[in-house]
C-alpha cells in the first residue's frame, strides 16, 4: 500500500498535535496552569524547546495547510508575549512559505493539485491568470489577514517567479499581519 506525501505529512502533523494535546491535558490535570501566567511559567520551564516547537508548528501549518495560521499566532503571542510570539511566528511562517514555494517549483502542478481541492486550484489559477500584477497581489496577500496565502505560496512556485523575489515578498509583506496578531493576542 503506497501512501502519498500529503497523507504522510498530515498523519505526522496530526500525531504531533495529538501528542501535544495529551501532554498539555496531563499538565492541566496536574494543575500546571490555572491562568495565563501559570501557563506561561509552565511553557517557559521548557527553555528554548518551547519556542522551537511553536516555530516548527507554524512552518508545518503552511506546508501542510490544515490549521489556519492565525491560531498559532494567537498561541505564540499568549505564551511568549508580543515580541517572542512575533519572532516564532514570523520565522516559522516565513520558513514554511519558502518550503511550500520550493516544493511547488520542484514537484509542479501535480503536487499543488494533490494538496488543494481541484475547484480551489481552478478558481485561483483562473483569477491569478487574469491578473496583470500577480506580484502585487501576492504582496498584499502576505500583508492582509485571512488571505489564502498558504495556497499562493505553492501557486507562486508554479510561476516563473524566482526564489529570491519570493523571499523578498515574504520578508517584507508577512511581518505586518503577524505583528498585528501578536499585539492583539498578547493582551489576552
């Protein structure tokens, strides 16, 4: 029985999330966090491992787009504050975006069509195909919240856009939305 790359990635991500959920459920039962402050103390007790896990999860949620990225942004801001949450989220989402772009460059349309529903692929490919300024569309997609930027990271890999240009767009456009989430959710 042959499993495809998407199924393996989804299963791995789900198992990782289940393990994290079990880990946090046990900590909750043990009374490790009864408030945001005690939760932060508990998470900070793991040292550098805690922000590394968040950064990896944020990269993975772009590569395997199951969860919306703003959830991780909210978690990062609550756990690590506006600056720490911003850094983990920005680094993770940027790395995931670059990985998605590279995967699409390497494996082409077949990969993108396996990851995203056919109707979504056709809708956006027609829309983008008619756009005279895809670069500006991509940039604003990085800046604005709730834009399907995970898809556009993959889709950009199918275009003639260079990796360098894509990295610049992500580096300049992505921080604004993440910063807004970090500031809003760090007040919780």
